[in-house]
């Protein structure tokens, strides 16, 4: 792998994004670690540098067009043209539909859908010019419907349609687009869900594991491994797919 190739991972300060940034660095990419707060990206950047990789911390709200434009310009100037984009930044604002506010709805749509749109639009310009690109969008098993997540499930289902359209439009330029749809992964996001449900996180993990065919919850590295494959040059004939990584069958 050419060391100068550049990958961008959003929401990479922690959780799945942090594991993915580190994995892509091990794969040979220079990695832009993008998150809301630049200082919060420090731990991921330090871990990458300690392992001998190259990384840049970039503070950016992916739902803000001006911030996205500034971030992509900075990444291209300081690291090089991005050819890999992992749209991972995400939030939850769970509530049953009768209690869900407009701001719960808009916040989730803005980060997941508007954020993926803005980041992808900016990055595809480099990818099409390079005649190589890999886009991976984080969907979710919740795309199939999940109590309390009308906003999140709609956004994650929306990302699947977005992904398939990117695959159709960008394939001729050597750019693939795929969605990875995790099941239950042990991160701060699922810890927040446990808290909302008034359950100790350990109990929540144990209960979740019992429902999963492989009898364990997922870890961020489980998702990073799939993203790594989809971003590799050898995955060039896999495009427009939604790959559930959930410890059991989903489709
Ligand atoms: P996480 O631990 O909550 O991390 C998400 C990261 O995204 C945080 O660092 C957060 O920053 C950042 N972020 C939020 N809004 C942003 C914005 N507007 N611009 C830039 N960064 C932003 O989540 P995770 O569990 O690793 O999940 C990562 C992705 O996988 C998400 O898209 C999620 O929906 C998806 N997913 C997760 C699971 C799961 O079980 N964990 C399952 C299916 C899908 P702050 O800390 O500053 O908010």
C-alpha cells in the first residue's frame, strides 16, 4: 500500500470510528481523524502515531457545510487527496414517536444523512480524479426498525439507499460505495442506551449477548475489520452492498 494514500474517518474520537481509524492506519493509510472536538481526536491520533502511523486530528461538525469544506481543504493540504471515506459519525436521540421532538428528528437526520452527503460530495471530487475511491457508510441493524428509534432507523435505512446510488453513479470512476450495518457493538453509544433504559451496562451486555447467535456482543474491531476489507484495493468488485455485521443473519 502506498503510504501517501489518505483515508478519512468521521466520528473517530472513540468507539467504532477510533477502531477503524487505527485499523486503516495499520493497512497503510494516512488517516484524518475527524470528530466534533479536535482535542477529543488526540487519543486516536496518539495511538496511530505510537504504532508508527500518520494521522491528523480535525475538528469538524459533519452536518455543517462550511466546516466540512474547511476540513476537506485542510486534509487535502496537510495529508493529501482523500481516497477513502468512512462516514461513521453518529448520534442517537431515542424516544417513542409520540414523545419524539422535531429537534430529536432533525439532529439525527443532520448528522447521519446530511453529514454523509456533505462529506461524500466533497471527497468524491478527489476520488473521481484519482480514479480510485472507497466509501463506507455506517448503517445499522436498526434500519430494519427498532422501538424508540423512528429517527435513527429512518436515517440508517436512508443511508442504505444513499450508498446504492453512490455505487451506481461513481462505479465508472473506480469508486465503490458500501454500507456496513452493525448489530450490537459495545461502545459509549450502547452504554447511553443502557442508561436511558435504567439498566447497568454489564446487565445490558449480558442480555444482548443471549439474543445474538454467536452469543457475544460485537466489539469496534469487528466492524473495523469489515471496513478494512471494503476499503482494500481487492474489494473493487464489491459495491452497493449492505453488509450486516451482527453475529448472526440479518438482511
Ligand atoms: P459513539 O461511541 O457514540 O461515537 C460516535 C462519534 O461520532 C463520537 O465521537 C461523536 O462525537 C461523533 N459525532 C457525533 N456527531 C458528530 C458530528 N456532527 N460531526 C462529527 N462527529 C460527530 O458511537 P459508535 O457506537 O462508535 O457508533 C459509530 C457509528 O456506528 C454510528 O454511525 C452509529 O450509528 C453506528 N452504529 C453503532 C452501533 C452500536 O451498537 N454501537 C450499532 C449500529 C450502528 P461526540 O463524542 O463529541 O458526540
